[in-house]
């Protein structure tokens, strides 16, 4: 397996800002952090990917991708994380899934997360009726 490289994710600002995540060593989990602007380790944006291979033919391969975006505040000269937003995607593949099957479901989810109706429902915290 190749060593992971930095990942750049642009935000949704009027003029998008690229958030660059640098890989770090973290055991079995692949992890990247963006320390830009963070005062504390807890205040660093984090992107993590965990992959579990099926242990039997009847089991499923699983993957989880998590993005954590904390917001720091300074109170009485102490910096801490006031709150944060996160998104997690859980992925399950049958052992018989083809490479194309896996690419298709990932692409469909990526497209779903940029769909105007879904973006509106999530950002306005208003479900469809």
C-alpha cells in the first residue's frame, strides 16, 4: 500500500477556502489533520478513514469516513473547543462486489451530498415532507 498524501477539501464559502489535511500515523486507521488556524490539538480539523475487511465469506467489508470540523474559542486566556460539526459515511460492500460496484456507490453518495435538495434539507435542518 502506498503512503497517503495530503488531501485538499474546499469549503462552501463565497470564495472557497482549501482546507489541506496532512496524513498522520494513527494505528490501523488512516487519519489526516488540518492544523491551520488551530491553537489546540483538539481544535484541528480531522479526516479519518477506517476499513475492515470481511473475516468470512458471509460477512461484509466495511469502511467509515469521518470529517470533524471543530470551532475554538478563547475564554480567560484558555483556548478550548466550543463545538464542532461532523459528518460520517458508513460503507458496506458485499465480498462479491466488483471494483466498479464500489466506485458507483461512492460516486452516487458524493453526488447525493451535493444535490441541492439534500443540501437545503441538511443546512436548513428541514426534512422533506
